[in-house]
C-alpha cells in the first residue's frame, strides 16, 4: 500500500465547494505516479526503455465528495500483476478514516516503439508488492452501450489535453464527457473503457446516450470508432 496526505484545494472544487469527480481521478492518477517515482520505476526509468503503462479502464465509486479544506488520505494498492497487465485499487479517506471513494483500474505495459504489450520486467514487478484487493463491486472492463445515441459537436484535441506520452490524458476524456452531462447530474460512479489513443489535432466526435440514472458518452473518431467510452451513474448504491 502506498499513501499520501493532502488537503482539498479551492481549485479542485465545484460551485458547491465539493471536490469534482475529475479532481478525484487526478488524485488517484497522481498517487500511482508518486508510488512509481518513489519506487524507482517511474517515467524516468521506463522512458529510456521505451516502456509505458497505459490505462485500460477506470471504475470509481464515490460515497461522499469531500469539501474544500478537508484533509484526506489518498492511497493505492497493486493487487495483481499478470504478464503485461497490472491491477490496482485506489481509495480516498477523510481525516476520521471514513472511506470517501474507492476505485479499480487495469493497466497494460506497452513497448511504445512497437506498440505491443510486454511482460512486466522482474525489477518493475518487485517495485509493486501486491496485497489483497479492496472490498468494492467489481464491474466488467467492457462498457455495454444500449439504445440510440445523440451525436454532439466534435472536439479537436489541443495541447492542453496531452500528457507526457503525447496522447490525450486519461482524465481529459472524462472532462470532455462531463461537459456534456446535464448540469443537475452528480455522478456517484464512473466507469471508463479506453480503446485507442487520441493525439494532437485528432477530431473527437461525442455520442451521448441517456438512460434511467445512467449517462454514457462514446468519444469516437470520425469513423465512429471509440477512443474511450465514459459511463456515469447518478447513484451507485
């Protein structure tokens, strides 16, 4: 288990002074990066070897969004390494130890030159001691889309969408999708399935699907193939 302490910043909250879902995702993503850096197998180690961890999916379940100024503990637990795949939990707790949110993720280690999965090297695997996975409802990686969607105005990938691997950052897909939700929606579950990497200048064509308490946005290329599918549940309980 790896943890760090933080405090919810004004820049991370919405109009009601609660942490946003995308800021929560950023906390979790930063937590995994901190663990990798502190273990000596971060980007500075992987990049010369032409390796990178690429995210396949997110599932985040929120019990409560903390308010501005609250002190929190953010943690991550790698719970399985299998070939090129890494399985990792995340959590955020308040100052009293109450669990605010929990997440599961699946990652693939890629050879970035050949763009193929590679088995996790021994020295990398040893940096992530696995522990029992957290208690939560583990949903499938693949997101099923049902019904007829509504095509919305396309977006163009800009420089601010990119990460250090020069493709759209995982959290940016969620931000794009959240901008398309009705204003009154407060998601308490997020699922994201990543399918392809969007790069600078790519056109992203969103298609929005609405159901009873369920909102799905497929962020497609011009031919209708998804870069990512993002699903929001209003109440996961």
